[in-house]
């Protein structure tokens, strides 16, 4: 089968590799997959990953263990963390923190930039007929945005800033807007901010330090860059909360005194629930088609990755 393979920092090539096979798992033919910020960071050396990247996908189950045969022929998306099944984290169905987990296209498991991928049936979610492939690809990042609503209560009157006008920033802002209308996206790219406004979001240029009265109850950093954290601290009010959604290769310099003096709460946030994510996509409460800037083939991966660094969302169609 065809697969994009990372062999080292900056080294990505299309190769003919053996079709994946893992005992007890479903074999899924990938129909579409999306390039996200983590994939770009992996290519720069994040997590030290070597293998097939890609974790945002939609596909059709081609084969399955006898106990999971009902999945065959179903169109699915998949949760990316696969736990060991034997620890306390897995017992609580919190595989994302299993110390022995593998993660699709990120850690010890080949991902979805390939013709086929495997996952256990417990990781799969059926896609409704009303949700097309281009929309279904976004289930994983929308789920990650929904994780914020699992971790904290956001009320209709709270003011929320989303720092970052990229693909994930616009998804997070739409998810947060389902609970409070007072959401502002801060960014530096006029075309992306225009897309945000087209989605009904309020926008602001990411510069300057706001007056105390203009600061936000909650600030979510989705920049994927170290400086995003510092910008978030500029925007949050005393006793407010900064949510960190960015993963990046490198270190972020931290000046801790503003966090202590202003009694700011820091909240790390990663993977999230697929069921509400699929519901938001199916209902149209979160719109993702305007984020798609290009649909490419695996053979065209070089320009596709280059475009993903400067545009919103690039998808691979298999």
C-alpha cells in the first residue's frame, strides 16, 4: 500500500509499505485524512516519531475480528489513543493517559496518511450518512475542542478569547460559542480572520495589551507557538483561566510572577469526546468546509505540507 513515511526531522517520502495488521484490531481503508499542526510539528522532530503520521481521518472498515464483525462496511472515525488495557487509567477508560499507550500517527503506531490503518473497535465511531467525508475528517480536532467543555464550566456571560487564527483556533472558537456568544478570535493573518468572521466569529488583531476592563475570563492558546502562551497571559484577567491547547517542538520561556500575582489558573487540554463532536458537525453548529483550502493526493505531499503551513486546512483524498 502507499504511505507517507517520516524517517527523520524534515524527511517525508511516499513509500510502498506492507499493509498494517494488528491482532484484535479492525482494518480500515482510509478515504480522507487531514494535516494538522501536530503533523507539522512531527516533521520538525516533535515526539521523536518515525513512521506514518496522520491521525485525523475517515475511512471504511474492511475487516475485523469475529467479535467486531458488525463494524465491517461502516464508515468510521477513530479515537487516537490506544491504551494497554491493564492499568488503572485504562480501567477508567482514560487511555489518553495510559503510561504504555500508543497514539495514532504520533507515538508507536503508524497513522492515517496511508491507504489503510488499524484501530481497535472500541476506538471507532460510526459516521452518520448526513456527514460527508470532508466534514467527518474534522471529528478528531472538534473532539479536542470539546475537551475544554468537559474540563471546565463556561457560562453564557463569560468572555472568552481564542489566541490563534489557524484551523484549530477557528474550530475551538466555534465550539466555545455553543455555550457563550462572547468569543473573540485574536490573530495576525487577515485572510484567516476574514474566514473567522464568515463563520460568525468576532475577531481582533493580535497586538497590544488590553486595558484591565477589557481582559477576558478565559483565554485559550491555540497558536502552536511559544509566544502564544505569553499573549494569553496578556489577555486574561486576574483570577482568570488560561487553557493551553498548543503542542509544539521546543521550549516556551516562562515568566511565572504574573501567574502568581494575578492568581491565574493554567489548564492543559488535549484529546476529547467524539460523540458530541460528531453531533456538532452533523447539526452544523460547527462549520468546517470554509476551513478547507486544498484537497491533495499523497503523491502531492510536498506542496500539500507547504500549503498546510500557511493556509487553513489541507486534506488528503485517497
